[in-house]
C-alpha cells in the first residue's frame, strides 16, 4: 500500500520548508539534550533552543503549506487536467493514513511548541537572559546586582512585576534594546531608567511596606586616610530610620517621608533628578500646603506649569538599591576592612588613590596602569617600602584590581560618578538636594540641613583614640582632616566627588 503525499507537496518552496523544519527540529533536540546532560552553562544555548531555532521552525512550517497553495493555484490557472486541490476520501486507506500522519505530526508540533513557548517565556524572564546576553552592555548592572542585598530577587520582579500590561511594555522595550545592542546604538553609560520604572508601590512595597516599623540602626563606618600609616578613622552613627518608640509609627525619622498623612511632591530641572528647585508639602489631614523654592536656583511659575510634578516615593532616595557602584575611596576602604590590603602597608591608600583617579579606556589598560602607577609611586616616593614589602605590595595591587573590576566598567563609561547614590550625601548631593537650608517658603521656613534630623554621632576618631558620646547625646562632627568650618557651609560632595 502506498501512502505517497499528494503531488502538490512536491515543489521547491515546500521542500525548502521541510528541510528547514527538519533541521531546526533536530538541532533543537540535540541542543536541548546537551543542555540537560552537560554540566556547563551557556547563555546563548538557551537563546538558540528557545528563541532563534523555533523561529526557523515556524518559518519552515509556514513555507510547506505556502508552497502547496502556490502550486495548486498555478495548476488551476494553467488549466491542467486534474482537480487543483487534493481530494481526501477517508474510505481510502491511503488517504486515512495521510490524515492520521498529519494529525500526529500536528499534535506533536503543537505540544512541543506550547512547551517551547513556555520555556522561552521562562528563559526571557531569567536573570541570565537579562544580565549575560548583552555582555558588556549589561555588565555593570549584572555584576553590581550579584553583590547587592537584592541578589536573590529576580530582575523581572522589580523591572517588570505582575500583569500583562507591564509584561508587554517590557518586551516592546526589549525589542528596541536588542536592536540597539546589535547595531551599537546604545549610549555609554546607559541612562538609569528612572522615567520608565514601574511605581514602587507595585514592586518595592511587596516586601517593604510603609506600615512596617523601621527601628533606628547603628552604622559603623571605617575609613582610611592617605598618610604613611593608612590611619583608620572610625565613625559610629545612630541612624534615625524610624522613631525611637514603635508606637510613634512614621511620625519622625528618615522614613517620615512615606508618612501616609503627608504628601511630598517636587519638580526637578534635570532629567536625572539631581537638582530639585521646587518642593511641595501637603498635610493630608489639615489640608495645609507649603511650597519651598531653592533661593539659589529659582524656578519661575511659568516653568512650574510646564514641568512634571512628581510625588516622592522610595526610589527617590533608594535609587541604587540593587546596582550600587562604589567609588574608589569606598572600595579601597572596604579592601582594608576585609583584610585584602594589609593595614600596615605604608602609604598604600595614597598610592591606590593616585592610580585610580585617572580614566581608562578598557579593563586591560586599567589592570596594567593600576599596577604600573602604584609601583612607580613606590619607586619614586618610597623605594624603601617597595624593597622591604614588594610581595605584599603586589598582593595589595591584585586586591585593588579585583575591586576595580566589580565597580568600574571602562567600556560602558560606568562608575560611581556616573551613577550617584542618593542615600546619604558624601559623594553626591543626595539628601542635600532638598535638605539644603536654601529651600524656603514665602514665610521664610526652610528645609533644614541639620545633621541630627537623620542621625547622631555616638563615636568618632582614629583607632586607639576614639571619642564616645554619653547616653542620649551626640558628638559634634569632627572631620578627619582639618578643614575648619567648611563642612558647615559646603556640601560634602563638592570635595569628595573630586576624589574619584
């Protein structure tokens, strides 16, 4: 018995479709088995199995019937003898076998396509897809994410969230990102997507809700001076994240900004929201409204009418919650604290800062220049240290190179200076964007920059000579290096930003 396919299937277009479909299916099966049996992981393997090859499979399946339709129409137009369309008679065993065969193949393809589509969806939602697929483009975000407090939260939980609307938006945005990556249309550094992020109440507040009590926390910070002994400077702060007593809720402390009885709105005159000349505070209980304007950066009423008025939320302060790039002074200090750099290696903080203040074109150049600059510093300035501790110097250089690789990405021009962190006010304006003493109402009320609104200093000073505050009191701030009263009139970032 012959189960030969109808003659309409024998055309170059359908045969091409058969070949593409068969090859795609075989490759998908081989790569899928390899992914299961192999211990090695490869980002591009998933891309080929669940996205690229299935596209070719579908194209092949479309070409098969398309070739049949074209062939039948040609025969009909040329008035060749037989019926233009195949006649199916289920009483004929040949036709019955063909129908069964087509049904089984179609069912198999539908099941495999459904499973493949689901796996493709899972793959495109994975951290691997988000972080590794674009290599250098997403490298700064992916590496910093892996070392963040949100390292176990998937990318899509914050950047997409639940619901079909945001899923569609993210995929449409992803198509443009793919285009930008392929044709190298992306900017360097890539701008932070603060204008397209999902509202924090739909993402952040799934874990961090405003009603949750945030107690005061002790923050201990160790810094190292650029002197011969790498002098350790200690600073212990009692951070007033919430009120002293739980029953007071969000009535005071840093998280007062999310007090449900108040609404804070602002206008920024820069796209990155680094400059905020206008702030509006509304008491939702009494209806009282206060408008604060920066007297050194005035904004006209006409401009106010044309600008976006944004309601303050978590992301206005926690803007680098999962992608924090540390500055050079910060990660060098961390290397001292963790013991990667010996604290008694004379002048190393100064040598490291000398090497890290220059820009680099790529990581290979950075690794070479960091090493050579530090060694040259010791050869020229302190040859006796290099002669005595050369191996420790080389080990410390390797530690600095490792920290640099985690926090600076020359190809993407990404470092802490390009992505400032608004928590604090040391290396960017941060809190001082509003708490400047310059934002005033028409009646003269100001948004205070008093340090004790947010924290009190309970201990400070060099190791071995630390001053401690009495209970329920605070110490006046003492700068590690004598700068007089400048810290009272200038923003910290005006000097500290120059260090990296």
